[in-house]
């Protein structure tokens, strides 16, 4: 059985690509140094795959920023405002990716969006009426030749035209106007690679795993009939991932394709689709069996059982998606062997591919150690926790009394003015804050010194908030590096890697924690900071926690228990913290669910039964036991939840804050239309920019909000946490925010007295 990989991580074992790119962008390295490092990394990765015995090795999966952007640039999909800067090709590319401000002009970057159900972000290609789609670049051809020169035959990879159209933006134009040119360009790419002697071309079409309309389906067929009909030597592989292709499977079989790539990890119906009919003799099935998204060892037995059900003569063994979503290698970690042996990052997955493929024919040396891993008991489950979970009843997920009753009670006890002002939690993480945390970690300062430092920061923060007369204060989150890592470190069951970086976008990488075992609370986590802040003021200080769904979604989850059960374990741990805060005099508690939407299934029909039906109750479990007077807030970093509004309301929080300043405010109409009960704090200014909003501007924004939201339901706050901002701009912005709220309150009082 032959093996392949859909794509390989490109940042390098030690994030070399990030480092050289950032150095180039700071103008500390030359374009030549950057391209040379790119070449070195590609060669290294190709050799790694060749040495591991992979048969079809991908090329053009490398990128200086993002492969969707690479495809757009290759096809000349470059909006005029970038072309007009007249920069070098490389700098135009970075201008599209990051924006440009300098002697040549001033343009913002293309928008960035999350790549399907991952934490990777792609740049949204933009077609204009004037866009002339044509093959303008050479990257895919160059990289194929580059590999060939080192003696490695590769399978070039490119984003397919259907997914490209579905993900792109169209400014004053439609896709129809560009369709012919786009198809011609792809035909030319196929033809040129054919002439170069390439044996395969992989066309990535992940959009096919989404719910497709009839229009989508005919667009897809129209494109692919044209692409596949001319005579050729090169073989075409249509690659999908992140789900199954139930809406077009039969169509794929009928097309003149040479390979069809399906995901057997996330594609719930993939097996059923393939076994329900005869797989065509003239095609190969690229079976995505090795998980490209998670970091656990593959269970060879399970893989072989699966492969036995497939038309094995026609199977090429593959990864479920690009290995872009896992870190480079376990070899770089310092986990004890007993732990490390359970992990498989990108490099280890190459060996797994090889070993599984070999074991289809006969048992080899890799088999026994692998099976031992799954026979052994990896962890000791916490029986108390299991009992606690088994004992949960309806009551545990339902806060009492109902929203309306407790809302009146909270108004009386908290005694806040109308349009209460607050922040989302974090205050600027200055150099000094980061430095002290680093020194504490390295044990250069001791616990007493570090605590004293944090208390001083908290006291300053509280004093400032009192001075500008915010209504609900926060302690500032100075003790946290990251909203998930901080809780992970304080919970039993999480592991932290040294170098397990995964690309999030461009040069930004994240290091997700690993959920290793049952999760429980080791000790109280945030109480001492919140209680200290509360001791300094008569105003309410809001406790600040990360919710269970976000903690799970930003970690590598276990595979031996369901993510639902893992999330419930985390929920119970956070529930303890909630009750602890409450017992220590904290009357308002915010539980952030910044990543709630991230794992929303790609198909609408799965939204509730596969996800929301347990994710929302997990959130409710966290706060179901608090007293009626305790006010629960939640926060989301985006405003795209019009389609799941009922689910958001069912979280049963008292207040929700979200991003609103950069998005159109149609969400507010939906809130009214759907009779949303939770009080809302739509962010009144954008914290992603250093710009300071003027009082008048904020007043105008609040007035707009008041046209849509009943005054008794509206909170005034920024978009998100302030940790990435500077102190001066933050202080000025918040000062203006409280001033604006006060002005509007005055107006409201007058309006009432005049009536
Ligand atoms: N409370 C967190 C903060 O203020 C929320 C962060 C987030 O939503 N991403 O930083
Ligand atoms: Zn946020």
C-alpha cells in the first residue's frame, strides 16, 4: 500500500520560518536570506518524508504566510490598491497579508478568517471587477522543479477553484464574471505541470464537506468537468478533509479524476459512502486514516480493521488533513518516555503511515509496541469524578430561579446605574508584567516578591478604575500568560509541551496544552487575586474565568473519552472555582467562552446534536449552583452568532459581552427579533487598534445601540480584553468610555423628566 501526506508543517522544528520572516519584515534580513531559508526548510521537509518512506510527497504546501493567499497571488487575484503600491512581488504579498504603511502608501491587510473547524486562519482572497485571473506566478512550478533537482519527485498541491470561489470575497463583481478565466488558469496549471513531468496534482477542495446547495453542486461539477476532460498524463487527485462528502460523492466517482481523497477521521459517513457502492477500478482512494489534527498515537489495529473494509488494491494511505495542524516532533519534548510514547506529532506520523501500510500486508516490527500502548492502562481514572459525573441530573444544569426573577434581585443588590460600564477583564500586559512573570518562572524572584508585585499592579488598576468611575471593576489579569494555559496549569490533568508550536496564522504560532487525563481542580486558582481587588473597593469586582468549552477547544483533547465528557470534567472544576469566588465575596463572575463557535460542526444539521446540545449545558453546569444575587457574565470575541442565538441564550448567563464595533450591527436586530433575554454589552470600541475613541464618537455609538437595545439591558464596555494594548492609550480610551456613558445617562434623565 502506498502512502502520502496532504501537507507538512512549514514553520520548521524551531519556528525558523517565523523568525526569519519577522526579521525580514523588520528589515533586518534581506529577501535573499528569507528565500534561502524557505528553500532550506522545504528541502529538509522533503528529505524527512522521503527518508520516512512516504511515496507521494507534497510540494507547494510551503508558504511564507498562507497557501490560500499563495493561490490568489499565483492567479493574479490582487486588488488594485495593493498592485498600485508598486512594491516587489514579495512585498506585495506581505502587503496583502499584513497591510502596508510607508512611503508607497497606506493599505490595510486582507481580512483573515478561521480555516474551517481549525484554529488556523487563512487570508480571504478578494476579486474586483478589474481582476484579471491568469497564471501570473510560478511558485507551484518552481517548487516542483526545486524538489526534482534534489532528486525528489513530489505531488504539487494547490487550493482547488471551487473552494477558492466559496471562500473569496467579491467586491463589485460576482464569481460568474471570473469563472471562465479561473477555469482556464487552472487548466493551464495542470498543463504546465504535465509538461514538467509531474505525476500527480492534488487539488484541495475542503469546501465539499460542507452542506452544499444545488447551485454549489452544479458550480462544482461545471468546473471539474472542464478541468478533467482534456487529455493528460498527469493524474488529478481531488482532496477533501475535515468531514465527509455526502452531497457529491457519486459525482466524484463519475468525474474523470484519478484519485479521490477522503477523510476517515472526521468524515462520519466516509466509510459508509465508499462501501455502499463499488469503487471505480480506474481510480485510487486516498484514505485519510492518520489523524492530522490530534497528537495521539494511531491505533494500528483500528486502522487495519478500517482499511480492510476499503477496496485495498485501490488505496493510498494518507493523513486525514494537512499535518499543518500538529507540532513538528515529539523528539524535541522533555516528557518522560512513559508519557512521550503516547504522542505522535508530524514527524512521528510519517512513521505511522509507513508502519500501518506495511502491516496491511503482514505484521512487522512496529505492530507489537503499538498494540502494547493500547493494551496498557495509560492513566488511572479518578473514580470520584466518574461518580460525580454519573450522578449529574437535570437540576445540575439548571440555574434557579429563572432569569427574570433573579435579574430583578441582582438589580437591587448590585445597585448599578443604567448603562453600567465595565471592561472584559485584562489590562495591559506591559513589559514589566511579562518580565516579572518570566523571572518568577525562572525562580529569579520568589513567590513573596512576585505576589507583592502583582498586588501592586492590582491596586493601581483598581485605583484607576475608581478614579474614572467605572461601575464594575476587574483585577486586571496580570497573573495570566494566556486565558487557557493559566487555567490548565492550575488544573490537574493537563500537560504542557516545550516546543509543540502550531501555526495559527502567518508568523503567529500557538502551543496548545494537552489534556492528558481526568481534569480536576488542584487548588483555588483566581480567588486570591479577585478577593484582594475586592478588598480595595466598595464597587463590585468581577471575577474572571475561562469557560470549559474554550479550555477544551484550545487544547489537544483526549481520544480515549469523548470530548463531551472531558468538557464536563473541566466544567465541574470551574464550577468549584465559581463557588469559591462567590464564597469569598465576589458578586459578579465572568466566564469567558471566546472559542465557543470554533468547533461548531461544519454541517448545520450537526450543530445541535453533535455539539451545542452538550457544549451549552457544560457552560450551564459551571454556574448552576450560584445564589440568585450572583451575576454571571460571559464574553465572546466575535459577533457572528445570529445563527445560534437560541443556544447562546440557553447558556443562561445574566450578561454577555461581544465584539461589535467592527461588525455590522444586524446582530442587534436579531437579538430583538428573537426575543433574546440575556443583557448585552456590545463592544463600543475596537481594542485591536491603538486608536483612542473620542467621547463624542462613543456617545454616538451608544446612541445607536440604544435605538436597538432596551436601556435596562445594555452594558457599556470595550470589545475584548486590553492585554495587548499600551497603558496610556488604554487609560485614555476608558476615561472617554465612562465619560460618554455619563453624558448619555444625563440625556436619558432629562428625557424622562421632560415626559
Ligand atoms: N477575560 C479575557 C481578557 O480580558 C478575555 C480574552 C478573550 O476574550 N480572548 O483578556
Ligand atoms: Zn474577547
